[in-house]
C-alpha cells in the first residue's frame, strides 16, 4: 500500500487538518459531483458532511457540490441535487443522520469495452454541469466504477479528478484498516448482545435458555466477529459465533450449545446471515417454506433455533436485526463517525492537490492506545477486491474470536456520539434536495 | 381508582419526595423481601434501585433487604440474596442496568384454596428470616400472587406488609397510567423504525421497497402503537401497523402496501408478534415449516414479507427485534427510568406508612406539558386483569394510530438517560448476589 500519513487522531480526539507536502496543481474553478452508493450505513452522511464542508471551505477552487439523486443513477439521468441550497446547519446535521441523504442505488456500470454508452453519458452530464471533481462514496464495486470513470475521462481528454470515499458495513474493502459504517454496526451488535444476554440470564432457570441473533455480512464474518466484543470474562455471552467462513456442521454446534447451557445456564449464539452448510448452500435457503407455500429466504436464526430445540429441548428466542443494525445512528461508534467525516474531508483535500484515481483510507498506527491516520490508496488497487476476515481472527474450533481479532476490533467501537433528540426521537435532518435544472436535451434510460 | 397524589414530577424533572398525611403505623424493625417477576425490562432494576435505596434510608425501620434469587422461586426454596452486601455504588448502578439483576421466573402460585403448601412455605421462609415487608415487582400475575400472599398472611396472623411494584413492557397492567418498561420499548421501537425507514427510503428506487419489523405484545397492541410515534408528517413511516386487536385480512393489507409504495416509493410495516387471522389463529403459527420439517413458531414478519412479495413483487427485508427491544437500556426513555425508580421508592414509603396490599401507580396529570404523580391502587383491583389498548387509539381502517393514541404515547418516550460506557460498551453492573445462610431444615421442591 502506498501510505502517506496525512492525518492523525487519538482514539478520542478530533482528526487534525491534513498537512501535505505535495505541490498543488492549479485548476480552474470547477463544480464537484458527489454520489452515495450501495446500502446505507449509520455514518455515510458524515462522509457527505465532510466532503461538502471541505468543499465549502474552498470557494475559490470548488464551485458547487452537486449530489446524484439515488447515487450514480442521478448522474446518468442528469438528476442532480444542488447542495448549495442547503444551509451550513443542515450540512452539519448530516454528521448525525443515518442512511443516505441524497439517495443511493445498487447499479454497476458495465465494462468499459463492453458498453461505453453509460460512461459517455456520465462525461456528457459532467461536461454540461462543469464538473471537475467526482467523489464516489461506496464499497468495492463503487471504487471499481470510479476507477473506470477516471480511465475513460483520461482517454477522452476530459479533465476530471476522481476520488473515492470508502464505505461499507461489511468492512471488506481492501487497502483500508477499517471501513466507515462497520464500527457502528459492530457497536450495535456488541451492545445488543450484551443487553439481550442479561435478559436471557435473568430468566434462564425457568424460561429461555437459547437466544440466537442473526447479523449481516453475507460473505465475510466481520460483523459476526464484532459480537464477540460483548464477552469480556470467561463464560460471558456470546458463547457461539457462526461465521460464513466456517461451514455449518450441526453436531459440533449442538454439542457446544449443550455444554454451554450446562455450564452457564443458557447460551447466546450470533449467526451470520451468510452461514452455509458443507455443500456451500446458504442455511437460510435450504428449502424452508411458509404457510403460503413460498420458499422462505432469510432467517438463519429461526432455522437454528428450531433445530436446537428439536434436538436439545431448550426453549428458544431469536432476533434478526437486519436494517436496524446498519442504520442505528443512535448508538454509533464515535471512532466510526470521526473516521467517516475525516475521510470525506480528506477526499476533497486530495482532489484539491490534484490527486486522481485515489481514495483516502484509514491507516492504523497502534492498537492500544488506538491511533490512526489517513493514507492514500489507488482506486485500481482496491477496485472490486474483497478483504476476507483473517483466518487467525477465528478461534481454532470455529465458534469464537481470537485475541488478535479482539485487538483489531475493540478500538472501532470506542466512544459514543449521540444525535440530538427532540420529543424523545433523534433529530435526523431531511434535506431539501433541490434539483439542478437539466440542460441536456437527450434523456438517458437506465437499464 | 383510589387516587392519592403523593408525588409529582414534570416531564423532565426529578420526582419529589412523597408527602403524606397518613399517620404512620409503628412497626418493629423487620427485614424486607424483594423479588422480580416475569420477563426483563430495560428499567426493572431502576425500581429495584429505588426500593433498596429507600430501604437504606430507613435503617431504623427496615433491617436488610433480601432479594429472591430467580424471583419468587428464591423465596420458596429459601434461596435469598443479601443485598446489604452490595455497595451503594452497585445499587445506584442498577438504575442504568437492564434485565433482572437478582434473576426472575415465570411461576404462578396456585389458588389459595387449591394448594396452600406454597403459601405456607412462603410464610415459613418469611418467618425464618424475620421478613415484615414483601415487595413484588411484576405484572398482572405477580400482583395477583402478591394479593394472595397478603390475604394468607392476614388469615395466619403473620404481620406482613405487601406492596407491589408495577412492571411490564406490555403496558397492560390496570390501575396505572403506564407501566415501567413500556416507555423504553416504545422508544426503542420508534427510534428503530425511524432509522430503518431512512435506510429503506435511500435505496427504494432500485432495491428494497417493503420493510417489516416484528415487535412484541402478544395480546395487546401497545408496543405496535408506539411505533406510530416515528411518523411526524404525512407520508412518514411507519405506513402500516398490524395490531393483535385487528384480525389480519390479507387483501386490505396488500392494497394499503401497494398504495403506499405507489405514493411514497416504499412501505414500512410494523407487525405485532400476536397478529391473528380471522379464525383467531396466530399468523406466526399457521403451519410454517423449516428445512428440518419442524413447525416454525414465531416469525410474523417473514410470513408477511413473503406473502407481499409473492403478490406484489416488491423486494423485501424484515427484522424481528425480540429481546433486543425490551433489554435496550442504551436507548431507554428517561421518563420511564424516572418512573421506575420513583415507583420503587414509593413502594417502600407506602410500606413504612403501613399500607398493605397496595401498589404505587403512575397517575397522569396532563399530556402537554406532561405531568405525572404517584397514586395508590389496591392489589385486588389490579390483580390478574388486563388493560386493553383502547379501541379509539386504533385508526378506523385498523392500520394506524389516532391523535388520542399519540397524545397518550408521546410523553412516555421523552428524554434520554444513557448508561455510562467503557471501551465502547455500557457499564452494566453485575451484583455479587451473596446468599443468605439457610435456616430451615425442610427443603421445598418447586413444581
């Protein structure tokens, strides 16, 4: 990784302003385009906040920041949002507002050589709106798209600085120590497990002995692993983690549940939605059918719960957190919020330095005390690749995390960063999202 | 209701100390017994905190507070916890610790005339440990048990002051304006719906259009209704509430989901786990079977989600909050915490006044500004009765709440009361729970 220590923060402190020795390439005043991509997180708007605040701090260099309505689709259809019509207060409030304030989409551009129409259209829209900076806030796929756009612009001779902003609750983006969005899900899951386990422990003698929480992370067990942070002493919940990386085998699972109930009195299981059996099939899809005869997708937790009760007779309860976990801004990690915001700002600083086809990333300097800085990675190096959960983060028996995992994960949930409340509910901002007048005569139909 | 305005608090303020004109009945120094009953809540330990703190403030009247290990079972088996061995700090920390610090159970004593053995045993244990005060923290069933115990003690000529402390997330206890535990679940559900809806809204154009959250409340729709607080403007989520009080009819439900998606772009549904069809059968139990061929209990949300996708084709997501909602102390309602604590204190004050077979309750003085006070209700009046969700809280079409419901519910989620955190996780107290030496020679086997 090309690492350039730009920025630094202590576990709790505010990141310092980027210092750089790079010569600044002088560019004419241009507008910027910003888009959010893929699934929401508790902190992606904190990155948007960082991008827009940093852009507003350079009115001599960056004109307006236009956001894509519903992500890259907004660029393709020339459906742009004029963020200059939002007050500084509204932009500041993005820092504590979950989900994606400008809308998002799952839309992957084709390969450059396969279908250039979409890319040409993007350049046409950028040209029409005098866009010189393109910030793309997303995961692997999105960084791949950003990279392709930067290549096309270069070939077409269109002056465009493309900078990615990392985001994904799955924490599977390469080149960064962690990904904004993940720390807050990790905190939500660890807090929820801690609380539900206290509840189960209270009643285990005469009631529920088995509780299963299903969490996200279809391909990698980062979120499942984070649940392990709730256990601080021997015997603490969670007692069994079921990773997507470890093929599910009922017998050792049931044996461990039984042992745990006999030893502790109850058993708390955290299962990845992406759990697979030995044949590689998702456990959630192995032929469940509901009352209406439909195949029932999703729901590893009820399947495991029923299996266990059938075999061991324990009364069970189960929960599926689903979107609640990734949108839970009310219990966000302060570390995560700060990193998301800092990466948004850093993306703009990099763009103003003329750095193209890169993205700012988190570089860990030390575990304890936790220290991090912002580095720079090239889009081509991270595009479309997935970072797997290291095998040495999973305990030898496959059902827990190792001290190495704990060292990595613990700092990511550090600190609280509560949104303001009114009448008992968080005050999340709803932007005006005023449209930029369209100038192109041609319409573009999205696939 | 016999109402006696003892105590008063503004929405945000600290309840004032109980003032009473009743003559104090002088009793010899006695020990107190306290037990937690039924399912955990985010704030039942705040009531325990109130009871123990108030008892400690009267060392001349109350000796030690013994808690039942695992609730009333602890009394039957002479398995008592000596709370005097806990520090003032540990007891204070109960105020911010969810679930049941002394353990609980679902165990209902038989009718007095049917089987006196259990009651006799309780009196034997109380006599053996010089217990003159009995505080029972629970819902309808528990208050019924408390009432029976008070009758038996009276008949047996054993001097025992029995005072209930209300608790239940279901909010179905009669005689009190609200029940500690409910306000915090209501807040959790409203906050979760608000957050998940922002997430769904962000992506609805190209992804999930239907999100269903399943919530607790098997017999009454109080929790389902509270989700409605998340909607503050026309079109806001949740768009459809499914109450256990309203028989589920797929056609009008599907029509409303479709209308909502066409109008708003997506649809957020909150469904009670206790939803029933026109034949009165739980929707969750209508013959679902999982991969292993087992009947799958629980899971209204997936059933509704699959039904809707089958008929309307929308991509869906669903969540089941289960225990997460009732143990979520991290997002507890300050109003709820204050009321739980005040009711614990009030129970002791009532006992010291010699009031027997009563429980302190919440009396609402005004909706806005929200003002409440503590009144007194007789155990016999609330025992074993259920308070239904008023029909005029449910919108005429059966799928939403009315302004009357909103007026009632809104104050109950007011205010935040965060637990302290360390290393990113709430610092919930784990008590020592030291046993009181047993003195009875006879053992008692619990059914």
